[in-house]
């Protein structure tokens, strides 16, 4: 898959969105990941994004990580311990830590510096 074109987050249709996650088509999976990060309850969204953040496929991993940043920004909460584990897992797998920079920036701005308790 080449560089995907930017596309806004779709409305959330749970049945269609979760079906898209099960497809083998990155063009369907990526918008589904991002839609879930925006619209689903944060714990469920984090579980979905975390599973894709661990994938080997670059664009799926990248959008799983981006989704985690969206959760911090939109929902104002995230499980930071899981993010630290993700950093360790990806570092051991040879993924550059720089792939997580924007996500950690969102966590710092929208969760940690806001004094949110659910981190």
C-alpha cells in the first residue's frame, strides 16, 4: 500500500466499522481504527488501537498509534502504563521510538498536563 490519502474520520456505524476491522483491506481498516478512536468508549478504543499498534504492517501500526493519540486528545484519558509497555514492545521489535512521538505529545498535552486522574 502506498501513502494513504488523508481522509476525515467517518461517522460511527459500529456494525460496519467492526466489520471493516476484520477485512484484509488496509483502505477499510485504517478509517475504522480512527473512527473507533474518536467515537468508541475510550477503554474499548484503546484495546483496538493497541492491537493495531503492535502490527508489523507499517500503516496499520502507524494508525493504531495515531488512534491512541486521538484517544488522549478527544477522551482526555488513557492507560499510560499500557503505552509504556507498547514503547518497550515496539523498541524490542526494532520500531523507531520516533513513531510514537506525536502520540506521547498528545498524552502529555491532553492528559498528563491537564491533571487528569484516569491515566
